[in-house]
């Protein structure tokens, strides 16, 4: 018989729009199932919890081999690859970002700031990595309100004791 998961700690180290949502969806899903959840934002994932960047997250179109999944949004087959060179043209990343946001809105998926607030209000914990904060010369004032604190890696491990750790 398998044990049920009681606690998850999610590490979000990437700051693209398509890279942040998996952490948010996993944390929200955990809370909906009554599972304790925390998200630890580190390195470029900090963009998702910074006041100045939270509303500016984009989909990377250069070097993103998974963009074929977006092709059906354009009426093209999922088997059609997205040409990497096309992603370098000004405006293409903005177009892809807008397309993704439009599709998420159709599915009633909230924007990043609302999603973080929902997770926090549901009892989920949101943390920033102290090392990354120091490296990027950031302070607590740079972060959005739902952030519960800034943790060292050791403190993150301590809070994550007994949790299933997920890296997105």
C-alpha cells in the first residue's frame, strides 16, 4: 500500500512565464488536496515574486524546443517544430507570451500575482532564496507581499523535512 503525500516543497529556479506556472499549479493543486505546500523561488525564479518583474514574465522563444506544443494555438499541427531563428525576431516572444496568456485566460487560470495570492491565502508558503537575493542585490522591499520570508538553503531544508521535494 502506498503512502499519501502530506507535504510538498517546490523549487522554482526559472523565470519564464511557461516555467513559473508549473510551480504555481503544483502548489495550488496540493493545497486543494489538503497537502502542505511551499514554493522556494531561487535564481531567475525570483522574477515571479519581484514587484518590478512579476507582470513582465515572458515565454522564451529562442532555444525553447518545446514550443511545438503551442503550434495548435496557431492552427498548425503539434508535430510542426517552432524554428529557433524565428524566436530572435523582435516581437515574437511578446506574441508567444500574449498567445499563452490568452489561452490560460480561456481556461480561467489566474495571472501569476493572483495565483500567488490564492496559494498564500490557502495556507501555502512562499519563500525567496537568500543566496540568490544577495547575488542579485535584492531586498525584502523588492518582493511582493505574499512572500513569507527569505530563507537560506539550510532553512529551506529544515522547513522541507518530511516533504516531497519537486524541482520545476
